[in-house]
C-alpha cells in the first residue's frame, strides 16, 4: 500500500488532504560553502512562520510540501516543530539544487554514491536525525542539461527506483524538461515519478503537452494575484487536452529569508485556497476538478510506491 512520508512519519495518501505542493518555510541563498544553521535562529523562524501555516490550516489545508533543498537551509527539526504546532502534514526532501548551492560531493562522488546517500535520507533520516525525507528535490539548468546536473538527475532517478519516492525537479525550461525526461527514461524510471517544477515559466505550450503526454506531472507553482488569469488559462488548456489528472498547483510562497531582519518580506500561503479556488469555480471549474488538482493529484504524485 502506498504512503506519504511526512516529517512526523508515514501517513496514508487519504490523510494528506488538501495540499500545497510547492512552498518554502525558509531559504538561504548564501551558497553551499557558507550555509550554516548558525546563520539564523530556529526559534525566531518558528515564531515568524507558524502564523502563516495556521492561516492555511484554518482554510482547510492539511498537506504542505517544503521544497527547500539541502545546502539552502533545509531544516527538518524546524519542520517537525511547525508540523506539530500547525497540525499540517509537512514533507521535507533529499537531493540537491544547482550551482552555487552544490557541495563538493556533488562533483567528487559518483552517481551511485550520491544515490545511496539520498536513499539513506529517505529510509533512515536527514542530517543525522531520524526525520525522513519524503521526496527528492533537484534542479537543472535551462537548455541542454550540463554534466553535473545530469549526474544529479541520474542519482535522483536511482534513488527513486530504490525508494519509490517522487522526483520534483526545478526546470522552468521546455528544452531542459525534454532532456530531463530522456535521462529519466534511460535510467528506467516511470515518468509518473517525475514532477516538472515551474512549468508555468515556459511560454511554449507544446512543451507542457509533451511533458504530460510522456507521463510526467505538470506543475504550475508560481501562482499569485498578478498571474491568476494566466494560470486559469493554463489549467483550462491542460484540462481540455485531457490531462487534468497530471496537473499540480502551488505558489512557491513564503519564506523566511536568512540574512534579512525578521526574515524579510514573507508572502502568505493563503491566496490559492482563499482567492484562487473561488475564481476557478466562478470560471466553470467544478468542485470535483478543484478537488482532483488539490487533493487527489498530490496524493498520487507524492505517494511512495
């Protein structure tokens, strides 16, 4: 039976509920060589970010996928504390982003060595804790994927094969997405394990279709008030093409910015549920369809097989 691996342990997919599939609690863009938990106060981050999580919990959100990768302030214990306090099921991740956020081991270790390390974070725990990662977060560069990112994609593929975990890949480029799918196929991974992140950054809709036609998840995750109408058009386009069961929707919102006083300017997670879902309903999206996109699809996408 499939399960969702949260920071508090495994739950059944049915308990994941209404999910924000791509958000951030905290990020640090100082770079892999300098990132350190001593650069921020976890208690302050907790106090700043908890009200934002409680806000969406009151709106019915019960699942939250934190996409901050290692070496960018991934903090599993902070997420445990926030999950307990907000009563939201939170996922953290294993994997790596891209330069300048790559540690030395990304260049020095083999694909298999990296895959073993990430598998351990899913099966045993992250950063020496018993808190387990629930999915794999990686990134690729725009255009043809460069060698070090190809290595990361292959490591993610092998980790996914070992664990059943989904791969969420920061992509934002149609050309990169097609190269990504090629590598995933070479590694023998079912494309339904791949979430192509930031598809809404690609203007050419032929890539959206090809990603879906090849079986991967199309994620629109830059939703905010100023692009709500465009997001509606993207959703309608994919639904009309018959891919409503391969769409994921989120906001890439938050977050506490390490290095800025009080975490800087933080964007609420509430717009999607409070404002955009009513807009969908006003534009002839059914309740069943909104539930599919926000409840059923996330449970399927993040289910560990």
